C-alpha cells in the first residue's frame, strides 16, 4: 500500500511528465520512457528528505541546460552536396564538464539525444568521477560511405561543434556509428580550427592522446559489473557458462572478448539485419575482421562457419528477437534501445537465464524490466552496467590534462575497481531505500542523489 506522501509525490511526477509530453512531439517518446523509469523509482529518495521538493530538483534536472542544433553540409565522392542535422544536448554540468558520446545514425533526433543525455547525467554521477551529462550526434549514416566521405562529414560537423566544446566545458566521445576513425577526424579538425591540442574528445586513437583500453572499456566494464553482481547475489560466476550477446559493434565485441577471457562461452551476436548463433562459441577474430576492418553484415559469418545459424530479422519471433530465444546463463544486450521486449524477457526466463546486463543504453523495454524484476533474475541496468566506457573517458581526460600516458594494466585495474564500486554502491543503496536486490531503483536513487545534492549546494 502506498502511503499519502508517496501518492502525493507520484501525483506531482505525473504532472511533470504530462507537462513534458504536452510541450513535445512523438519523437520524444524514448525520453519520456527514460524519465518515467527514473522519476518513479526515486520516490523513496524524494520522500526521505523535504529538501528535494523545496529545491524542485525533479523539475530542474529534467530540462537540459541547452540544446544546440546546427546544419552540417558536406560533399560526397561524386561532388553531390548533402545536408544533415547536427546536435549537442548539454543536459547538466553540476558534477563536472558536460560529458557523453556522439551518435551518427539515421534515426538520431532530439528525443533520442535527450533520453541519452538524461541517462548520461545519472550514469556519470554513479562513477563518482567529476563529469556532467550530455549527448550529441547527427542523422548522418556512416554505413556504405567511403573513408573520405566520413572524413568530409566529420570535418563539417566539427566546424560548428567546436564553438561549444572544450576540455573543461564539454567533452564528447563515441557512441553508435562513432568510433576511433570518426573521433580521429573530429579531433584533427578541432586542432586545425583552434590550434589547440586539447583533451576535447575522448576515445581518440592512442597515438594522439587516446587512453589505452578506451575501445575495450564499455564491454569489459559490463562483464566486471556482472561478475560483482553475481557474487553479491550469491549466484554462480560466468566461468564455463553459455552467454548470449546482442549487437556486433564496439560494446558487443569487447563484451564477448572479456567473456571468453573469463572462460565463458558467448554463443551469439546480432546486427540490424540478423542474428548469429554459434553453439561452440562465436569466432571473435572473424567478427572483429568483419565488423571493425571490413564493415560487413553478419551474414558473411556463415561463409566461414556454415555450421553456425544465421537468423534474418524477417524470421524473428513475433514481437521479439531471435538472440533472446536461446538457452543461456547470462544475457548481454549490447546493440540499441528497446531491443529486448517482454516477449524476449519471457523467453530468457523460460530458457533458464539467471542474469541480464545492459551494455547498450536502455535496451530493455519497461515491460521487459518489470518482468525481470518480478522474476528471480539479476538485472543490471545500463546506467550502472555500461558506465565503464565513460569512466575510462574520464581517465583519458586526466591523462590529457596531465600530459601523461597510463599503461593498459593501470587503466584496466582502475576500470575494474570503478565497476566494482558502482555495483556495490547500487546494491547498498537499494538496500538502504527498502528495495533490496532491485538494481534499477538502486542505480536511479544513487545517481540522482549525487547530482541533486550537488545542485542544492550550488544554488540557482
Ligand atoms: P556500434 O556502432 O559500434 O555498434 C552498434 C551495434 O548495434 C551494431 O552491431 C549495429 O548493427 C547494432 N544496431 C544499431 N542500431 C540498431 C537497430 N536499430 N537495430 C538492431 N541493431 C542495431 O555502437 P556501440 O557498440 O558503441 O553502441 C552500442 C550500444 O552501447 C548503444 O546503445 C550505445 O549507446 C551504448 N554504449 C556505447 C558506449 C561506447 O563506449 N561506445 C558506452 C556506453 C553505452 P548495424 O551495424 O547493422 O547497424
Ligand atoms: O553512453 C555512453 O556512456 C557513451 N557513449 C560513452 C560516453 C563517453 O563520454 O565516453
């Protein structure tokens, strides 16, 4: 039973969400989804201390500081002119400079970037590091473009973006469609325009200021978090266990790499066209060559391994995804938002899965999360489980500011320590606020509290 105070706070939150919905368009649905999850789960925190209501932190933290939108004009290899939208959502810099990735994907719009920017504030707060929250990107599609076209686009994008970023102001990084190649071109252009060798982007290639291990950081971090969560919850470790992974990009492939290193058996991966299932364990070297070097579709995997299964999207179960329909001990959604539905959640539970860790941002739908929380599954939400990428981005900022280079071992040790710290903090926060074992509420409360307390301290 909800008490009167809880009901009252629920009512106030519903009014706030309604106001947001009335003032925006359909494309903002994913932002409302992120907002609803967080705001309802922080109710125990809001009612624990009236300062949160007095200082209107919910209202203040759910509106971005600013949204920058700009035009990006570029030439393709045939000298045709193209125009794309560029964005940077600078959401909140209470804890440190705005920090978060850039996404290049045709689906990118303001709503998606607001959802990602909002999640990023809390994720970055959970790391305990001095970084605020932001996200940006473009509806540019890097797929099928030549290196030269990607370079042309990146330089045009930076011609506008450079006005709004800086090592203590806003430090972008990669996300979907933006990896070392794109960050390299973006950094090169920033340097030409400003004549400054600043630590203004993270995920740079190592030979000009990139941190060792940044490419691996998100995927390795997800696995470190999962190991710690299974230990806390008294479950069997990943060693020797079958795991399913979705996606076939940066996060997915380094999740697979760390799973293999720990003696687990990752048997799947997926891209936007289909899913690979290889019961002996996926061939990581082939996947890296296909995806990182040749930028090919996963269907090519079966040319080398005809004994593996390729399931095209058209053959997916109704309302679900093939990748979540296999028996596994642990699942790792690492592709994109809302890629794991209620149908998928039911299939995972039915197939004896004991833990789900989100490598992608908001990959599980609200219905899937609700199903996991009422089943016995250990569920690691994105903002806690995938914070390893941004944590190592912060380490890159430190190295750049100090003009130093850390070893792979040092970064890896600090990453592991950070993921274990986040996991323990999330678990203890859940316990403290009466929702033991619920890592969704634990992460939302712990992250929100850190930013809200700082916002109150800095005043308006
Ligand atoms: P990549 O661009 O390297 O890879 C993305 C992968 O997801 C590709 O396999 C892609 O397939 C697939 N994918 C993208 N969109 C869709 C879609 N609509 N349906 C099905 N599959 C899709 O991106 P990352 O690995 O960097 O990012 C993956 C997720 O992890 C994202 O949610 C991102 O926000 C999150 N993340 C990334 C971090 C990082 O450091 N890079 C840090 C924390 C979170 P295809 O190639 O066919 O499009
Ligand atoms: O979602 C994320 O955390 C990222 N894309 C990485 C952000 C960063 O600044 O490294």
